[in-house]
C-alpha cells in the first residue's frame, strides 16, 4: 500500500484567543484546586502548540505587534474532548432497538461490520465519522475499526488528512462470530503487526491491539496478542470487560480456570499502562485493585450502559482504588457523539449509586484525565506550554434555555454543570486542531 503524503496543518505564526479559559492541573475529586480558570483569559498559540494561557490583561501586553487576537469573550475556551471508546463502523446503526448487548451484537453490529471489507465503504463512513466527532468538540479518540485490515487503514488515512490525534486497530476475533468477521490467531497477529509498522507513530496516529472481547478470541489469539503487546510496549490495547451479566457468565463458561473476566486478559499479559478497558461495570475489588496496580484505564460509557441496560458504574469503588477513569460515547451502543451528553448521563449514573459527580470532574475526565490515562498528558488535554493546540470554544448562549440558565449561574461549577446537562452539539461553537479551526458553528 502506498501512503499518500500528509502535509502538516499546524498553524504558523502566533495567534491568541480571548475568552473564558479553563483547563485542569489534576483530578478535582482529590484536589479541589486542581484547575485554572480565567474569566477574561487568553490562550496563546504558535506553530500549532500552546505558548501560554492566563489572564488576558497581563498576557495581551506580551504579544508581538500584529498578533491576531480572536475574540471569544462570553464563551468558554477549553481543551478538546477525548473520547476513549467509540466504534466508527457502528455509525450507521446508532439508535437500533434491542433488548440487550448480545442480541444487539448479533442483530445489528456483526451484519453491519461485514460491510467494512469494502475499502470504499469504510472510507465513506470514516470521513463522516471524523467530521461528526469534530462537530461535537472531540479532537482525540480511541476508536474501534472492524476485523478487516482495510477498515483500520481507511480510518487512519482520513484521520491523517485532518491531522487528528487518533488511535485505532483492526479487531481480533477468531471464534464465536460470523465467518465473514473471523480471522485466525496467526492472521490477526500478522495484520496487526503490519498495521503497527505502517501507521503507529505516523503524524499523530497510534495503534491499539484490539480484541473484541474475550468470548470471541481463542486462547491462542489471546496469547498472540499478548506477545505483540510485549514486543511493542508503546502501542495501546483496547477491549471490553464486564459490561453485561450474560457476557460475564459466558466468559466464566469459556474460561473456567480464570479467576475472573479481567483475569483472562491479565493472564495473557494485556493488563498494563496504555490499555483501556471499556465498561468494567461488574468487577470485584480484586479486579479493581489489579486494574489500579497495572496502570490500565477504564472507559466509562454511561449512554451505552443505560441504552443496553448493562448496569451502573460504581464510582465509589473506582475512587477507592484510584482507577484511571475516562469517559466515552461508545457509539453505536451509545446514542450520541456528544461528550457533553456523556457527562449528562454519567452524572445520573453516579447519582443512582449515591455519588455526586461534579461538573469540574466531568470536564477533567473528558480532557486532561483522559490524556493522563493514555500517557499523553504532555501532548494533549490541557493548556500547559508545549501541548498541541487542540481546543474547542463552547457557547453558553447557543439555545434560549442555556441563555436563561447561564444568566443565573454564579459559580464556575454552576456554569459547567449547565453546559454539561443542557449542552449538545449546538454548544460547540468552534473546534481547533493544532491551532487550525476545523469546525465553525
């Protein structure tokens, strides 16, 4: 395959953006002061990187003569959202009716994913999918492709054209799935190795070893995936764990020697930093402790969990073990590409478990928290000098209701909570990648 040239889209020269500037220094759940916010703030960008962020009246004096200042006063300037678990091949089956996870996979997901053997189809969906992420303010994503090598190639190609930071990988499945979606331990490892060699580290792209979930991989495939993970310690790992009671029972039947569902992956060497486990609802404390020790992260997918009736994530237990937590849309089980919508549902899931999830923490989890979990806090997720200038502009006046509610907000928490609970795609006024505006409402 010939990789087309991808010219850099990072903006040249210095630019500044004035508005309410907010970013995070740490997790507000454990340090209430772990954020920086300037009501009249300035974000300074040069050559696609953050130069500085702070009080506008002070920083404006430091700008070189002739520096362009874009005025977003009255709006929020925050780091771009990071979605850590989303399936691009499920774009066209979002909001499909089903009584539960396994039925949903068999009825909608597997038939749809068979279409991605066609590279032209994969490219068309990938293009729509990435533009939709950007419209919703998501600037980085950890994405699922299908078992077809060409599906990952199509997504990588389209992400590179947009100069987007993105992680994906071909799915590994060698049993308990349709023949058209089945690889082997050998072919899956070979295709994954080829894709790593071609794409991992190209521009802002990274590869994820991608097991659908334990029931669709044999012991041989799990071992082969673990060997690849050992050979390539800088690649990512993504899979699902403990999403649904029926799924958990199935795993226990298929792997009777494993202590738990999570232990299936652990025994294969797949529990480590740069591994992101989707859902992680039905775990015990031993699993949670092992997750925390390993440095692996959890992608909490509340819209999907509610839609499929999978269960409620336990925030109390997660905090007790200090698990690296992130938020994710899980489209198409999730019914929205909006990370604001994910925050909305995450708050409600937390409340049902007797936990208060603050707006400050929700915005942290969708930005710096996700960057930390991915090992990319030095690149994205905040306005620390040197970070890539991926940011969004949120408009608290995008709907009549938000106008009225925002007029009565008195604290930072109230302003962010209103955006999270009442905001959607309309709230994303602009999206920037490396200082280049790629979406304008």
